C-alpha cells in the first residue's frame, strides 16, 4: 500500500469556508463582528452571514434551517473547530474578559485558550507562530 500514486481529484486543496451553527443570526453577527473587529459582511438567503475574513476561507454564520433537529434546535461544536490567530495572547485573553465572553480555559502553554460563542460553539484563540 505504501508508494501508491495519488489519484487526481477535481476537489481543490483549499478551504472555501467554515460554517458555524447559530440560533439567532443577528445576535451572532453582532457578537462575531465585535470579537473579531469585522465590518460589512453580507447576509445570503436569509440565514447565512458571510464574515469578511483575511485569507481565502470565509467564516459563515448559518442558522442552518435544513440541519435542525426534530425539536428545531441545532447542535453546537463541543470541541474547538476554528483557530483564530493573535499576536498578543495576553491582550486577547483580557479582551475576552472585558467583553464578558465565556472562557472555557485559561491561557494554556502560553499559546492558546478556548472560548464559547453565544451558541456554545467552542473556538480557539492561538498565538501566531513566528
């Protein structure tokens, strides 16, 4: 099995976007805009907010009407699934405290910490590698 040739694929080796399940699009939009310093995102189809991020991948807040459970609720990510980058881990941690963001961990290994968004999704804040 080793040395098998890699088969050609029509799928690009590129992330186009990361979907975040949210219950209230407007509240989530305001929260993410405040925490990430975003402006001027777009709302599509009445349930997706595309946040203007640097880099090639988009951050998509989505009420996900097609993926809701029978009780109409939506599951949240219970493990960190996005890594946001910072140049100053201590200032970022204090910023979250100042903005009453729920902290899941303290700063770990002088490198990262984990927070919860308004819907309980876990997000990681990491110090940028030099």
